[in-house]
C-alpha cells in the first residue's frame, strides 16, 4: 500500500488551500451571518478549474481524480462550510450524473459549462414526503409527444436558485410489477412553470443556497431524459454514493478547522497559572480529535481510490460518510468545550463549525440510512 499523495494531488491540495485561505475564509463569517450565496467566489473557483477537477479535459474539466476532488472539498470546507457544501453539490450532484449517464449531446450542452466553471448545477431528489424514502417520489413526468410534462415539488435542494439547470427525479411510469419507474430529467431553470424559492432559515451552512422547487406543467424536450429511464433509480443511487464521498470530505474539513482552532486556543489559554494544554483532560480531548481525523481521512481516501479504480464502493462510501460526519460533530462539540464560555460566542468561530457539521449527518442520507446500507451490504 502507498499512502502518499501523488505529485498532482499535492499540487491541487496546495493550490486549493492557498485559495481557500485567501478568498474563502475571510468571507465565511459574513456568509454565515447574512446567508448570502458567495457567487463571485464560485466564478473564481471556476477560473481555477476547481469545478471540473474529476472530469476529463475534453468536457471542460481538469482531468483529475476523485482523491484530488475529495482533497479540494476538505480544504474548501475547512475555510467555509457553506461554500464547501455548495461546491460539493455542484460537482458531485449537479455535474457528475451528466458525465456518467448523459449522452454526448448532453455532455456538450450541459457538462462543459459546469466543468469549466461557467455555470452551476443542481440535483433535485428530496420531496416533502420523500426524504430517506426516495422511492416515495411523487413528482411526475408524463411524455406527451416530444416533451415531458413535469408536475410536483422538491425541497431542500442545494444551489438551485443559482443553477442553469436542475437534474430532477420524477416518476415516468410503472414496471411490470407495478412499481414506480423513477427517471432523471435535466430541467433548465427559468422556463415556464418552474418556480424556485429560497426561504429557509437554517441552523448552519447558511450561505449555501437551499431551495424549494415547484413544477406546474413544466415542459422539457424528451431529449433531456438523463440516461436509461428504467435505471433512473439506480443511477441516482450511484450518484448518491459518489456524493457521500464529498460530504465525508466536507465533514472532515469542518472538523479539521475546529481541531486546529482548539489546539491553538489550548496552547494560548492559561488557567491556574499554566497553559490549559498542559492539563491531561485537554490533552486527551485533542488526542482523540487527532486520531479520529486521521482515521476519517484514510477512509475517505480509500473510498475515493476505489471509485477511481472502478471498484465497488457503495458500502465504503456509507462507512466514510457515516464515520466522518459523526466525527465532525464530536470534534466541533469538543472544540467548543475546550474554548469554554468563549466557544459559545460567535467571535471564536467554533460554534459555527458545530452548526455547519450537523448537516453532514443528515444530507446525502442520514446516519440511520448509512447504517441501514452497511447492514444490507454485510448480509443482514
């Protein structure tokens, strides 16, 4: 086994780290307070090629791999959880399905602008009554002539307000056994009958756009069907597996930021005439943080490597996402504890890390769903 990053991966890590420190971190507090989406930052990220890291150059990408992409998510998430979440969603949900399942025409029309950073994408799966139970999708798409007519609604959809198009899951019929056929359809924003509102007031990742989508007889050409209509459900399961790598990396980045803040504070804070970093209780907290960060990072890199080498990675993606997200909540919580009363105040940032981390236990499948997936994969 070789745990070293390649030369290219190290270069991406250094580039993204410097960019995040200079361009993203200084805005993080403002974004959290106001809920403003950092659109200008995403345009700069696009110019650097960050939105196309895991895609081939022929489609406007950077020709990198999933490990490099996970590294980028971690570095961006470390600087700002909101920006990290929207970045992860733009690449793994908004663009990746088109790369994996789209026709050549769809890739030319939709993927190239996404991968080259000229547009943002979005993925609409969750509904008011279909969260963990994605099979409960009620949004429908009926083929009438050469168009699909879409009706229904989606909720908690990332980036939709700023996206050029949303990949939407919808029921397009029933199979021989009477079960729903769920397909994916590319729906451009701004067309008639497609309404997007962003009125959510969230606990954390407040600068990541979260929208409600309403489809009222929305007509899109049948050519916008993404991939095999019969395999639409399996397609978005594969998409979610890939997305779990990015959410795990986001959780890791937030946790890393909290750990570094707690470590620095422990060294600087004095009580009873000495640095609190000399107290065993504080040392053990920081040691546990360092241990869990290392384990989470190794698991994330492993599942990214599996994906890059076209190996099965569904179970490992759930393990990485589950472990990293719960580690992130533990570490951010302990970072506040180490800060004491100061940690409860906005001034010291760690309270934001805790609020941002919580989303990683919910998005891309809750912790409970991840345990369910793992249980099925081990034959239960």
